[in-house]
């Protein structure tokens, strides 16, 4: 006996599958962070600085989709660990740039290599064509933004 699914029900089922898959993969990908005593937000800050170079706190917050208030606390904790440092702009003392320290560069290089391997392993569940299609679909869904 064939049942027809309503568009609303299909949409909700698809959304649930998307969220469960994202949470499941994210959980497995971020599991190694505990080994390095890093939170997901701390990893995000270190990774942004590693790949983009020194950034102001506002740009870091935008890059990892966190509030500027939250980023301040995350950077405070990373600074206490000695993996980042803040520098004030000589012309505008209100402007701070966050830099990786040598210790921070070494840490994120090690952590990123491990996370990258886990991501590749997770994505190998899909064929290359499925990975391409998933990327296209995620981009399409993400670019929809706030328009209704």
C-alpha cells in the first residue's frame, strides 16, 4: 500500500534528517578536541587565525558565527593559555587585532591535521558525486537566507 506524504510532512522529515546528520557528524568530527582541551569555539578561533592570519575580534565572530561578546570570553581563555595575543592598533587604541602565538600555531597545526583526517573519513561515506551534490544543495539552502 502506497502512502503519499504531504509537502509539509516531507519538508519536516527532510529538515529532521539534515539536523540529525549534521549533529552526528559534528559530534564525531569535534571529538578529538577534548584531547587538546579545546572547545568548538576555541578551535574555530584558532582555525580562523591559522587560515586567515591576524583578525579583529568582530571579524573572528562573524567568521565562526558567534556573538562578539562570546568571542571576547573565548579569546580571553585562549590568551590565558598563551596561544593567542591581542595587539592594539597604534593609531586607534580601541582597535584590537588577535594573532596566533608560536605555541598557538603549533597547536592548531596539530589539531587541524587531526580534524581534517576525521572530516575526510566522515565524508568518504559519500561518493565524490554525492559530495559535490551535497555541497551544491547545502550552498543553495544556505544562500536562501532570510528571504521568505
